C-alpha cells in the first residue's frame, strides 16, 4: 500500500478566541456523496465549490476522488466508504462540530 503524507495547515488560537458551543443531540441521516439530490441545485460538488456537511448528515464519501474544492465545513459526520482508497481534495477543511 502506498501511503501519502497529508499536510495540514491551520491557526493556533491563543486566549479566549473561540466561543463555547453547547452540545446538542442531532439525529443523523445517512447520505452518499454520489447522490446528486442531496446537493444544492441537484448537482455534485464541482471544482472550486465550498460545501457544508450539515449537522444532521452522516455523509459517506463513496466516490474515488473529489474535485479540488475551495472549502469543506463539517458540522455533521464525514466518513470514507470502506473497501478502496478515497481522495478528498480541498483547500480548507473546517471541522466545526463534526
């Protein structure tokens, strides 16, 4: 198996720069990335798009490779389908509450 290094870049927050978020039990609905009907305008995310994994989603990345997205904001669950390698291309991955 060929393992690639992942380079993550972020910002360190010093002092009180983040607001508190209350825990909330949000039921999750399983969604599949390849299902165009879950995305705005009924089309799969395209290169340069910014997308959100909504708080009520359990999103399974079931395609081999995504286009290069501008940003992914994860407020729910984002997981990779088992069985083969998957590639998630994005300029910014923001895991807010997922």
